[in-house]
């Protein structure tokens, strides 16, 4: 019993923080996230808005309500606990290399690409399951209140807390899968955390950004907008590789009466 309590306490508070310290970290993390989002938005000014964000569609801006605020607050706590676990692994794990000289091609860039692939490999089918008619209304529907999301990280994190827990658990599994297949350097994990933060924000900001190399679509903001417009397509967060394999990929379409009616 004592061991179980100890494990539960580690699960919720891996750094054994006092309550005021925990609150201070939530506030600092939230400020850092909003600052990052501001910088991302400024950097986006050199990008074109997605074609959907012109004309009357630029007026499709849903307002946030109390339920959104409550979910965002709960998700902020979940993210703090999860980031605490990632930081704990970065600092203490025996399977993460930390010294500068141990950074190599395999545990650095290759591990990062593999981590993106593994994470979406787990996330895309789970996301598809959340769209199943018997589940959709209870959990994932909340994230789809906005057909043309535009608030960056606020719209990205505006989801049911159960969905947040699922996404973070799959992310952690992907970290283990990568580390135990090709190894992992701390820089890879820190890089992936940064990519996930900025990528999720950009996916919901309304700007057009696509990254392609080695014949793979590694990232496309247009693809995630298409998911909000056509919720049975484009389930991955970053690479559309898995959607192409599952037969759920849809390319960007400009005119979309169906989505306009749903908004
Ligand atoms: Zn979304
Ligand atoms: Zn969805």
C-alpha cells in the first residue's frame, strides 16, 4: 500500500514540488507558452494565410466559453505534470545520453525523425478511434467546435482532458520506442518537445507552412485544417505518412461549402 501511494505521488509530482512551487511552475510555463505563441505568430507574418482565411471565412471566429476555460485550465495542469516527467527523464534516465560528445547522427537527428514517426503512428489511429460515432460526442467533439481554428496554442490545447491524457501517454510510449530502438540524446527529446509545442500552435493558427524532405510530408498546417473541415480525414498531427497508409489522407481544397455550413 505504501509503495502504491509512493508511486501515485511520483506519477502526479515527479520532482516532489511543494504546492507553491507547483503553482509557480504552472504560471511560468503558461507565460512561456504564450510568449512562444506570440513569437510564432510574429514569425508567421512572413507566411501566407491559408487560402480559407480570406473573404467571409476570415470572420468565422468562435468565442471561448466557460467550458473551454475549464478544459484549458485542467489541460495546463496535465501538461505541467507530463513536462515534469519528461524533464525528470532528461535529468535522471540511464537510457538518455546527456554529454555533448555523446550526441551522434543516430541518437540525435535520426532519433528525432523516428520519434515524430512513432508518435504519429500511435496518435493517428487513436485519434481516428476518438472520431468513432459511439465515442465522438463524449470526448473529441469539443476540439472540433472550431472549423477554422485561429488562436494557435489556445485552440490546439482546447480539448477534453481525457484526450489530453491519451495524447501525452502515447507521446511517452513513442519516446520509449525510439530510445530503445536507436538510442536517444537529451537534445533529441528537448527538440521534440519544442517541435510539438510550435507544431501544435501552427496547426491552429491559420498560416500556410509545409515541410517536405526525403519524399515524406513531415508537416503541413493545411493538412490539419482539412481535418477540422473534414473530420474523417488527416488524423495525424505532423506527418501525413500514416494517413496515406490508412487511406484517410485528403489534400487541401480551397472551396468548401460543406465546412462553411458546419461553421
Ligand atoms: Zn486541431
Ligand atoms: Zn479530430
